[in-house]
C-alpha cells in the first residue's frame, strides 16, 4: 500500500526532530506545528516496564475533521542538565504509525 502525500510529509517532519534537543513545552509546540492541532506528549517510560528506552507517546488526528490519525513514539535520552534553551531531552529515534 503506497503512502499518501500527507503521511510522507509528516514522516519527514518527524524525522527532522531526531538529533534535536527539546523540553516538554518546546516539543509539544513543534508537534502542534507539524500536526496543525494542539498536541501533547506523555512519558510512558517507567522503571518497572519492559521498555529499555525512554519513550514519549503522542496521538494525532483526533478531531472529526482530521484526514489522518495515528500514534508517534519518540525515543529520547534525558540530558544531564538543562541546556541554555531549557532543553532536557535529546531525541534519538521516531516511530510513527498511521491508522
């Protein structure tokens, strides 16, 4: 099944996040810009789960008018101390799934 142009556009925009530093507010602002809707992330990393990586999860396309819907896993490394811009996360990998 071939991807729709909107899917490709979102994948490219998300892959551009890899290697960048964010904090919760700046990442949510960037994702809101990409998805053209207010977007929040949830840290699903827990000491007692099977995930070995730090992982954020977000959902997009939740409005009735949305053409696309899906979920994004954002893998990150916590920074030892906040950067000059307040960044606390370094994005290492992105995984997006469209419904």
